[in-house]
């Protein structure tokens, strides 16, 4: 684990105080790292909360206006369930939410909401959870630790879950420039999960595992060509999901021509993550903007801090 595990709160937040939480987006898989490899990105969900007589959620971003404005809101539900896990009662809050994270685009918007909800419970109930304990709670709700782990810890992470035990490693030595290609249309994770096979042949799974291992080795040794080769050689999910993202091959071709070393679906899609060598991201992004029509192109950075909160 990165850094020293320290509790943030000595006691619950008093009425009249405001908690601010900032959670980065995340991209998972990077091709073959299915449900285990994630990276935090500098697109953020920001939550401010204070105690109130009843639950109220005020959206500060247009994309969030269709969600429940009371305790049925997903963030509030996660906060209440987290408090209940630790035998505490969550106080009613007035929550203000704004988000730069596109919804249902494979950028960990639900994981960011989960991390925010866990943080609300931690601070308002004085749980004094370590990051590892927050990760365990978030993984319980999310189902796998890659997106939530990246949003909590920042950087490039590898997460695994054996039974109830969740382990996470932050790979500070991995650096690259992420370029994100985002379509206008959503793709729900449930839809993207439905196309995956229930069983994979043993030999195919061995090969898929080797590809994932080789991707990490290539990124850690800055063997960019090999990393790109492994990203395109995924056998776990991309062969099945590409049909749901008809523009994938065009983006992949244009990205490589523009100087990216690797391309992969971001999480379950439909956004596409293109990776460039450090310092080359802006050039790749500008070329992609010239070549791609009807798709947004973001030149991003790896968020190194993860979830952070403050009280005033």
C-alpha cells in the first residue's frame, strides 16, 4: 500500500460544519487487466455535505439532475449502508454534488459515487477508517477493487479479491499520458457484462493471464511497443465488447497513427483510452481531434492523490 494509513477524523463532524470530498474518475482494465488494473484520472466528482433535518441532494451538474434528490440517491444509500456496517446511524445530510465524470461511459462514475458515500459515512459517523478499510467497503458495494481502488488511492493500481480479502498495490513507477475518446451515447455496464462468456477455455485463460502480466511488465519497464501489443491482445473482454462499440477500430487506427502506443476500451466502454509516452499526450490528442468526428477527445493526466476530503 502507498503511504501511511492514518484516520482522517477523530470525531464525527458537528452540525454547521461542511465536508468537502473530491473523488477522481478511473479507467479500468487497460485491455487485459480485466477487473484488476485501474488508473485514476483528473476528472472529478465533488461532494459537499452538512447535517440537515432531512436528506436532500442538490445537483450542481446538468448530468446529475435526473437522480433522486432525497435519501434514495445512490451516494446517500452507500453512506447509510456503510454506517450500518459499522453499527452507526447516518445523520441526515444536505448533499451538493457536481461531476465532470461522464456517466455510463466506462469512467468509474458509480465507483466514484461509492467512494464518496463511504467517505461521508466515515467522516459524519467518526468511523476513522483507514484507506484499506474504505477500499474493502467500496469493493463490497462495487464488486471488484479496480475502479474504487484507483479513485481512493490515485495512480495506477492493481487490485485483487480473495474471498473477503481485498489487496491493492499502487504502482508509482508507471507513467504515461492518457488521452480519452468519449462518445455521446451511453453504454450501461450491465449491457456490456451480458456479452461476456460465462466460461473461458483453460488454455485461452492461461494465455489471457500471460498477456495481462506482460502488459504490467512492459509498462513498468517503459517498453511502450510491447505494452501496446499486449493491450490489443486482450482475450478477457475486448473481443466480446468491441461489437458494442462500432467506432473502436477506427479510433484505434487513428490513435496509433497519431502517436499513441496503445488503445483499449475504458472499463466496460464505450469510451476508449489511448496511451502515449510521457510528454506526447497533447500532440496525440490534437491529431485525434482533427481526425475524429462526433467524439470528444480529452488530454488527461494520472491523478496521483486519489480521494481527498476537508472540513470547514
